[in-house]
């Protein structure tokens, strides 16, 4: 791939001034032409933009920042390891790809601020705001009364959350309907004759965990099946050995015949334990998972899942934040709830 003339070692950066000198135009005319200004003739715009491409011109965003007070940085604040994860989130890369793809052809770029497990969630948010490191922030794993959201709202700092809150404050968010996921997953297994269902879900401090509980209980209630939280709900965490859990449950009086898993990783652990116990998945027991990758297709026994397209989620999160930064769109118009796509791998 040919290297841009603008980035060849030893060659000075192509600036508005060098473009103007090369074209024999004023800097003002070149600047307006690059922005498709109405006051510049179309043939001049075409000529300026053609030469700009040939010379590898790129806007000097740092200089623009000095004039506008903007950093043109969007900060994604993410935990290093989330509850229930053993090898990390397989959906992280698609999410980041989607975020950056939506920023293409804009002056903004993405920076990732990691949050350590022992670190208070509010600390990295305050650090970004107080040090002026970004123009907007993207948060995930929201709480019912999220202190990060309260802080950013009070600071009038643009942000969007991956997940909702129960705050009365209007804020931008993108969320997957997790009540719909758990309801449809439970209904799917109930219709296959399963009666002893169990759900693995993140800690209840996260609002989407409560949404999943709501959908799960609704499905059981409609089917006339009992709900006993201590034996039908398992809180996902790094301390849970899912393989051993499935073995233990298989030998218990409860002995679930259907599992709803929150991630592909927990589903893999449950399936390994069931296999060790001699349980035939799809015959003796069903496993359904929320998935962010096609990984379940490659399990020894493919399982059904509800697919969450994190690449598209990333695009939407960037779009919602850009709408605030560039268009001042009200937060009430920047709230999206999508349903996950059901992937049936039963072969029926």
C-alpha cells in the first residue's frame, strides 16, 4: 500500500498554507473549499479537494482544538474484567470496532480508559472530566441509581450509556431488552417441555440483571411453574466454577433441565459439566445463551442463542454521542432499546 505523501519520513506536513501556495489561492478560500462552502465555486472545491487528497492533507485537529476548546476525543470507560468473565469479554473487540467505524470521516477519535476491578467506578469518570481528556464519555454496565450518570448530568458533560438507569434524569442510552431475552429464552425451553429452569445472571447491582429476572419470572408465571430464587438463580462471577456447578446441580434434588446463560463463556462451563455428568444436551437438557459472537455454533453440541450485535451497538453509541456533540439533540430523542435476534440451532 502506497504511503501517504503527508506521512513520508522527512517530508513536512501538508498544511492549509502549503495547499494554498500550491494552488495559488488564499488560505481562506482553501479552508472553505475543504468544507464545501457555498461561497466557493464548485470547480474550485473539486480542484482543492483533489489536490488535498494527492498531497495527503489531513486537518490539524490539535490546532482546531486550541481554537474551539474541543479535544475531539471520545472516551470509552470499561472495566478490565466484568462480573462473570473468565477469559474476558469476547464482544469487546466488535464493540470497539463499531465505535471507531462510526467515527470515520469525523474529527473525533476513540480512547479507552480502563477501570481496575478494585477502583471506584466514579474515579475514571471524574478523571476524564476534571482533566479535560475528552469531549464525551461512553459508559456501560449501568446501575439503577448510577452515580456516574448523576455526576455527568450535574457537570453537563455529554455522555451516553450502554444500558438504562431508573433515574428521573433524561440521558442518552442504547440498551438491549434483557427482559425480552430472558422471557423468550424461558418460553423457548418451556415449549420444549422443560420445567426445571435455572438462569445465570450478573449481580443485581446492574439494572439489566433485574430486567432479566423480570422476564424470567414472567415466563414461569404464565406457564404455571414455580419460582424459587435460591435454586433457580445463580449470580455470575469470576469465583463461579460453572463446570463444577453443573455437575453439582445434576446430582441435586432440583436437577435443572434448562439453563439460561448470560455469556458464551458461562454456557461453555455449564455444557462441560453436563457432559461430564453424562447429560445429553438437546435431549435431556437445554442450554440457551445471550451471545455476542458466533462461538456457540462451534460447540460440540451447537446451542440456541440470542445474538447481540456489539459492532452495531458500538455504531449506535457513537451516533448518539455525536448527535449531542454536533447537533445538540435533546437526550429524550437519543434513547434506543433493541431486541436480541434469536438464533435457532436445534435443527428442528
